[in-house]
C-alpha cells in the first residue's frame, strides 16, 4: 500500500512505484533491486560497526541513503509532505526535525542502547528497543523505506550488543508486524516488544 496524500508525492501516475533514477516501471523488478540493495546495506553497516558507532539521527539517515540512493533522489532525506497509510496519519512533516531531535536526545541519554551485552538485561533491552522502534514508526521520517531502514538500524544496535539480527519470523509476512506498528500509533508498544523479545537471541 502506498502512502497518501498527495497523489503526486513520489509515485509514477496511477502506480505504487516510486519515481526512480533508472525509470523502472516494473513493480517486481524494483522490488528485486530493493532487496539486493538491502542485503548489500546489511553487509556494509555490519562490516563497519565499531565501538565508536553512534546510533543517532545521522546514522539513521545514512542507512536510508545507502539503501536507496541508487534508485531515489530523496534517499536519506526527511520527507517534506504529510503522509498517511490506511487510517494512520504519521508525524506532520513540519514537526519532524523537532520530534526527531527529542527522540535521539533521549536515545543518547541511554547511550544509544549500547549497554545491553549482558543477557540478563534481555527483557529490558527488548522493552527499550520496542519503545524507540515505536517512536520512530510514528515519526515515519522518510517518503518510503521506513520499515526497512528502522529494522536495519535496530539490527545494528543488537549486533553491537552481541545479538543476532532480530528474527521477525513470519511477522513480516502476515499482519503481526503491521498490527504492532498500528498499535505504536496509539502509544501501545506491547506487541512490538513481544515480537522483538521473541526474535532476540545471542550470537554464539
């Protein structure tokens, strides 16, 4: 499902394919390219993860840019229009910078969640991951690719703490992740917390 409004936002007319640098109008092809770019981005950010990696707003925007700059002119940029999906209206674009700053200041105050290597803190770790996941879902800063960018962002945080990437199992294929995301819009993180906690496992 594409975002609304406006109808001339980023899509080719009468389609859900974003206007792209390669002028691709084939939905299957654009999705295949996006999947390849996602895999390459995971490899890139995992390889470049260090003790000094700072999971701030710039890092999130860098992730989005790396993911999509091959295809989209707006890669890495916060959106400049209001968007909604279904009945969910995301953060008004004029508030993005201010709300984003507040979220990342709070994340900074928690050392960007870099203090959860001890497995005894797993439940609290999942709770804090879910909280920030929900905050950023409500923010929905990018024109497209928010979910993929956020999952990569948080997968790098859990990797930093010695965990495997979060296993979303079938929640991305059925309505579970979407339902949890909708609940985030109502400030209810419980379903997202359960998804993340279930999907967290230590690297061996």
